[in-house]
């Protein structure tokens, strides 16, 4: 029996020492599990009664019950003390201090720029049009005067898909330009036409500081009587000066596109880089494109441009690398 009493005394001393070291609710719960839980040290003490002589069981049981009551009472007292301390700390807060502002989400900078551009062109009389990102060869190539042998149709320069329709297959691809929506607009609407077309486009370009394989374009299309290159240039310059500022330098370089004739590239001077950066291409709508959409090129003419929204945002906000738009770095996104 003396050995059992020694074990009880040691457990009592150990439990009181650990309880005295408890400073929070989490450690108090660990104490409860260790000593008072269903598999705790105190719950296992009745096993000592099995080995004790019959005439000593009553005395040993009294010691075990006394230990259990002591530790339970001490546990309850500690729990009350911690709760009171927490309540005192909570009441000590100065409720008149300014609160912490919640962190609120924000629209992506590209979406903001797209909205700014469409609003600007809306003030110039343009409606907004949209179209599918998965296109067929007719709208992406044929209707845009791009023949079968043209290098722009090379599988290495496009994300081709295959769609089975009955017994035949139709070649589909992720659109390489928002010019596909020009065709869809002219198919369903007679001139006069004056629309802008924002949207994603896909090209397997090598990713670098100015190129991505998925990016955004802003397309514009005007078709009406007596539309000329002067109308195109004046509209583009009006847009550049309205969006970037009156002092912004821009230039038109002669170029070639199958769907416009004549054609040009538009460059804008990037002050932070001290270099010209291409915004996109433009030109007069090719007569073949108008004929494909059943618009008489002898009666109507039109112009179109397609500018990269990422590059517009880079020029507007002095962003040095196009890859920042897709890296989801919160430090970058919080600036806008």
C-alpha cells in the first residue's frame, strides 16, 4: 500500500505543478486531457485498487477520490481565472480608437483599362460588340482575305482545335485577332457601322517583356459612305491624345495586312523606356472583306484598327514588363 500512496502523492504534486504553469485556454485543455480525460492519469488510478490487499482498499480509495476532487476543483478554479482575465483584457480595449479597414478586392488593371477605353470610344459614338473566342477558319481567315497558303495559317502560329460535326470535321481554333468579330458584325448589320471590340486573343508567341500567348485587343471598325484614311488617322490620334495626353508622340508606319489596304502600324513613344513601342495595326478595310460580308465596296468604305490593351496599359501606367499582368503579384495589383 505504501507504494500506491507514494504514486498518488507524486501524481498530486506533478498535477499541481503543471496546472500552475497553465497560462491560456489551449494549454488548460491539454492539462484536462492529460489528467482528467477518459484516458488521463487520474482515471487510471483505480487500477491500483486491484493489486491492494482487501483490508486496505477503502483507505486507498479515499486517497484516490481526494486527489480527484483536488485536481478537479483546481482545474475549475484555473478555468474561471483565465476566463476573468480574458474578459478584463477585452474590456480594456479603447472602443473609440479607429477600426482596421477590411481588405477589399479590386478589379484587375486590364479590366479597368478596357472599361476606360470603351467609355472613351463611346463618347466618340462607338458601340461595343463581342464575339466567340473559339472561331472557325471562315471568320478567322477566309473572310479576312487570308488565303490557304498564307503563313498566318501555319499550325505553328495558331492554337488549332478539331470539331466533329456529323460525318465531317470543321477546323476550329482559338481566335488570333478580334478582327473575327468585324466579320460577324458586318454579316448581321448594314452600314453605317461604328463599333469597338474588346476581347482576348491567342497566339503561340514566345513570352517576353512585350509578348504573351494570350493577350487582349481593342478592335475598332467603321463602315460608311466616303470613309477615308484621314478619318482613321484623325480618330487614332484623337484617341491617343485623349487617353495618354496631348503631348504624346505617335507615328504611322506603312505595313501590310491581308484584310486592310492600305495598312499601317501605329507606334507610341514610351517616355520611360525612351523608345517607340507598337500598339497595333490599322488600315482601310479591304474590298474583298466587304464583298464577303455582302457590302458593296463601290458604295461603302471602311477602316479598322486592332491595338493591344496590355501595351496601352503599359504606356499609360509606365509598366515595364507585360508579364506583370499575369503573375498575380499582390504588390503589383494593389497599385491600381
